[in-house]
C-alpha cells in the first residue's frame, strides 16, 4: 500500500472536485488528487485505489486507507511505510482480521 499526490487535467469538473493548491494562483495551476493504492506484490497488480482532494478534512492518506482495509483477507501481508504505523491503523487491520477469522496468532474474545 502506498499513497501519492497527482496532477489532474485542468477541467471545471476537476477544479470543483479536486481544487488546486492554495499556493497556486487561480487559473494558473492544475487540480491535485491524493491517491492511496492497495497493490498485490505477488502479481504486480493494483487491487484498488481510494481518491480524495489533496487537502481538507478526511482526505489524507490514512483516511483514504480506511476505504481500502476491508479488501485485506486472512493471511495477507500488509506492507506500508512508516506513515501508517500508528496504533489506530494496526488496530484497524487487527480488528478486521479478528472479525473475518483469526489465524491462531490472535486469541478469540473471552
């Protein structure tokens, strides 16, 4: 899993959904979109992506990851950079594994 910020074509629809950064003068820049992708290292394929504006509430890479965590399955190995190493993200992934079934590493609830 990894995230990136990409430039979009300068269309009215993109300007509305993905505004350009405030550091650019109006009409002189390109809209930017933030993307988080879940990749399969086994086959080299993009499994899914989550998109959002480059700034604003609930648009960071960690927020976008929450749209993708349900795609993880028992036995999957999640490789992510240190941006995703917080307790919340580890708990989110472990909770998902717990709900979907544990693999012997997690104890069942008591």
